[in-house]
């Protein structure tokens, strides 16, 4: 697969779609992007690639994002 083909195969999600998939509100997604925890691109409106969403979910596993300026490991309950 060529580099161009890989880009064409990407799926782009709107902020609303990302929020729905993560089961959070849109402001949370905007804050994740603003704080650098998730990257986006702007094509009219902000979009997140499927690969970036998967990367974020994998890297976020086991972490507490309640305070985006101080992300910590989840503590066992």
C-alpha cells in the first residue's frame, strides 16, 4: 500500500461523532484536543482520524482523565 493510499483509506470523524463514540460531551473532546491529548485536523471543522481515535483509546486505557492537566493512573477501587 502506498503512502497516498493509506491516507485515502483513513476515516474522518467530526467532534460530535468522536464524542458519541467516547460517550462524552463535545466540550470534552475539544478539551482533549486543546490540551494535546488528541490531535485533529481542520477541514471546514475539526476532524479526528480513525487512527488517532484508536491511538488515544489505547493510550488512555488505565488512566484518569478527570483533570486534563494532571492525567494519572487509575487507582483500583
